[in-house]
C-alpha cells in the first residue's frame, strides 16, 4: 500500500534490520526471540522518533515553519532526534525540558547542545504544557515561524511513521506471533495498531507501559490510531479493547532505574552484544523477560522485540552510576 499524498521526508536508514536472539532465547529456555533494530535509524544515533519526524517535519515544512519546538525530559530521546532533524533541514530548534536540571550536560543533553538546540527549562512537569505553549507563542511573535512537535511525536501525523513501519516489518518476511515494545506517549503503539489493521498482521501487539496506567493508555492509543487512519483512507474507529498494554512494570515511575532494567540491560549486552537504554527499552525488555519467566507466552511462540533506541542515556547521570554498580562477572549460564 502506498499513500503518495502524505508528505514525508527521507530521514531514517530503512528498513532497519531484524536479528534473531539465539543465545538469549537459549538461556531463557522459552519462546524464540527476535529484535527489530530501530535504534539504527541513523539520525543522531537513531531511535524510533525518526520515523515519526519524517511525517511531522514534512508537515511543518508544508506549513512554512522554520523552527521546531518540542518538549521532554532532560534525557529525552525525542528531543535529541528533533534537534537533529532541525539541524539537518536548516531549521532552528527550541526544547522545553522538564525536571531537575542536571549538574552537567551528558548523554542526550550533550547531544542537544552539539546539535544547536536552544533550551528552555522548567523543574515542574505540571508547567510543561503551559511553558511549551508560551514558547511557541513567543517564537511566533518574534517571526520564527514555529511548528510544535507534540510530546513524543505522538499525534495522528506522527503515528503514521509506525503504521508504515508495520508494512516494512511484514515485508521483511520474519513471521512472529507477538510484537513487544515500550509504550508511553502512545504514538508508536498507535501506528503499529493502525498498521496491523491496514497491512494485515495477524499476531498480537503488546505494549509494556513505561509510565502510564493501561486504562488511560489504551484509550489514548485507540484515539490516536483512529485519527491517524483518516490519512490512509476511510476512518477506522479503534476501541480501547483493540489495544493491549501491560502496566505492571511502570510503578517505580518514569526514568527510575530498578533491578528490572539493570538485569535486562545486562542480559541483552552479555548474551547478544546489544545495548538497551535505561528508560524505555530497558523497562520494556525487563517486562518481556519477566513475562517469559512466568510462562505468559507459549513456549513455541516467536516474539519480536522492537528496540526503539535511546542508548545515549546510558552515559548520563544517574544511569551510568547505577550501571556501574552492576556485577562485573558473566551472567549466570552465559559463557
């Protein structure tokens, strides 16, 4: 299926590879695992937001925008990739970052600076949306022609990135029964849900919530997928029941590293040489490993884990200190 009327830039290195995880699968003794390497999309160390930004920035350019404005936490992967695409397209970038200001610029924040983004800070997340709106208003008054990229790139336009990612993964011919991924602002999952319906994936999509209760996230994803569907033809009315979210692992809160994330990062690194991030893929992979240990999936299932990127945060405080506390020996049962 093609949708030539939808403006889209070519930013990502596509298709991203699908790799088997044989050593991890053997260690766990359960389903056969595969990984979709969306950490290799290529834009400023890659990540899932690049797919969304192909559509969002095309829309911004069509509207005559010259400045991208968006928001996130200090170690936001979304903000880093937005700053990168702004630099690549000759646009300015303003980032509204929330939370306690780091003592030094490391990880994604260091890259934000290198990419030329201007930072507007607020310590309180409750002030984020107000400050974002004020920043856009000020930029417009100063003639900077701003375009507000939504939090996480999660809008009907941004969700199209993962609708077409579903088309891509099906064309790669690796048949899987489950697709498991991190879900938070909902755009990635909404796109996959839409792509599943449009392109005919017959397996199950399971989002591991990073910070939102399933009751809220399923409704949000269904609404996003419904709104995004209109760009591909007749509008599809998705319902919350069409969306599968497991929120058992988000209790510690956004960006809080626990033993769940540390163990997942360690196992993926030491069995497959793959680095996960401490916020999204670390938590989602930790949830996946726990579900496997509980027998949630049939033993003969084939599971695709979407690696959505974010590794620069490994080198940022407080995560690097937490990772330095991990044991230095081999994982049990890993040669």
